[in-house]
C-alpha cells in the first residue's frame, strides 16, 4: 500500500495505532452512533485494545480494514472509515464512514470518502462499492450520492431504533 494514495488535502487515512485507544473508546461507546454500527452495548478498553492489536491483519485475510481519518496539519484523529465485506473474488466491498460530532460538517467525510473510493478502485482493483444507509439519514445519503452512489434497493423495516422501524437503503457505485 502506497501511503500517498491515502492523503487528501485536509485529511490522511492511516492505520490504527495503539494511541487511538481513547479515541475509539469515545466513538464506539457514543450511543448516538450505535444505530449505524449495529451496536447494542458499550465496548471495554480491553476489547478495543485487542481489536487494535489485530488490526495488522491483511485485508485479504480479515476481509475488512478500518482507517483513522486524521487532520493533515494537527494529526488529530477525527473519525474512521471502513472497508468491510471485502470480496476479492467478486471485486466488491462495503464502506462506511463516521466523523466525530466535533468535526462534522467541515468537509472531512467528503474528502475521506473520495480518497477511499480512489484507493478501492486503484489499489484494491475493486469493481463496485456499496453502503447501507437508513432512509432518514439525509446527510449520509447526500454524501454518498455526491460520489454517484445509486440507490438500488430498500430493505423495509430493517432497523429497529428508538421504538420504531426504519427502512435501510442500499447504495452502490460501480466503477
């Protein structure tokens, strides 16, 4: 992996480091993100430390990778972006992005997604990417459709959150 492929104008995408433990603990245990991460209980620092220690596994082995999104100048972690369900045989993967609330609406997710799409298509030689977004998440829908992700299906009443069912929409980008 060539490092400069993961550098944008305002952000870098980098591997997880042991120093990211407190940041991961903070975002993984923020219950406002649990709906999109399908989490129901908090993570302990012990479990997250083990996760970081195993993050060195190759994407071809683990079938996923998580990058820390950091500001170029301050080197401060501001979010995460994931490749999951990596399938080299069919040349596809799912992607998801999460920006810490203090850094949202500043263009970081837009740039991180752009960098990740380029990486997936050029370095991983993928043919298609997909993402799942609840139908009421207008900010994420706007982000992904900006990069030509197309709505290809709706899973009715797929997510149960805060006492009600929500549809989850499948978006796809084909190279």
